[in-house]
């Protein structure tokens, strides 16, 4: 088996990913594009013409408001083979990645408030302690060594500074909890058949989800998404159309891969380093 792949002994399927969420099942059959969606080039052209979005969040707001037919909300998940970038999709030149002078290369940075919450959980006493710990590898590489210099974070950084970043103010501690991405994990359990999945949602962000999963050793994460509460009804419709509810958060699906494909078109896959 190739490095980075995991095998489900119950189904003999191979999966690529890590403990934070498997990114995609490796199928022996190539999945053809779902005919509900336009071709990539047509969808991209229509998006540029109709949405006039200047950022990914603008696009999501437009999609939620107008619900365009045949254009997915999460195009990067649906058009995996053709996908280039959000800049190309929207026809803009935004900077989604930052450049960290300390490392001399690009990274896909963690969400600002997720990074703030992680740093605050370390209870560091000063900026110097933060820099020392970062140099020693004690802080994940998707959190920049020089957060005050990162263009992507510039506007949010102005509102908190180093004191807020390190958790020296109660207001920033509260904001870090309020503003983190809500997380949804789709999990299998040792107690059930492989096609029975448990949906775990944590509104307090990644750190809280990690604690939840640590306390549930029976669960194995199949895929992780950024949860959007306003999409609860549409997510529920997918679950009901493709599966049957066994318990409050437990669902049985006849085709797990088809279910995951539908969720991919609705929610943003959460990528953790």
C-alpha cells in the first residue's frame, strides 16, 4: 500500500488522508462528472458573469442567495480534475496564501481565529516565548512565525495585536471561541457496519472537536468539513434522500461514496496539516 493510504479491513477500500479526516476514497472506477453540473469551463464563465464575486465568501453568499442551477457551491470538490484555484474560478487576483519570510516559502495558512485559539491554548507569556516555541517546532507550520507581517491577516490583526493573539485580553479569548469555524466529522464506528455513519458536529472549532474525538475511541474519521448552520436543512435533505436515520446522529447509507460526493458539493472540506 502506498504511503499516506489507509485500508479499511472491512471493505478493502483504500483511503488517503490522516487522523483529521480522510480526503478522498481511492476507487478502482473513475467517477464521471455528475450530469447535474455544467462543465467546468461553462460553470466558471457563468460564475464570473453572474456572481461578480471578488472573494470565496462573496461567492458563497451569492450562491446561498440565488441558488444557481447546475453550479455547485463547492466547485473545488466537484471539479477535482479541472480545478485550478479560486482566483481562476472568480477571475480575480486575490492572495489566498501568504508568504512567511521566516520560512521563505508559501503555506496554506490556518483560519485566523483557529490560529488565535490554538496559540491562546498554549498560555504563552510573551511574543519572545511564541517566537522561541515556533523555532523549536512547537507551533504548527500553518500558523505563521510572524503573524503581524502576514498580508492575509492584516485587517484582523489590527483589532487584536500581540496581546490579543496570546490571549491577554478576555474579549479576544471570547472572540476566538465565537469566530472559529464550526466543524463536522463524518465517522465510522467499530460498533456498526461500514455503511452506518455517525455525524459529529462541534460548534466550538477544531480544538473542541479534537477533544470530542479523543473521548470517542470507537470512532474513525472518514471526512471533515467546515459546518455551516444555515445549510442544516439542505444537508438533512441529502441524508434523508440517501440513507435512513438509525439514531439521533446515526445514519445508514446504501452507498457511502455517493453520499460523500453529495456532501462534497455542499460543504467545504476542512483541510488540516
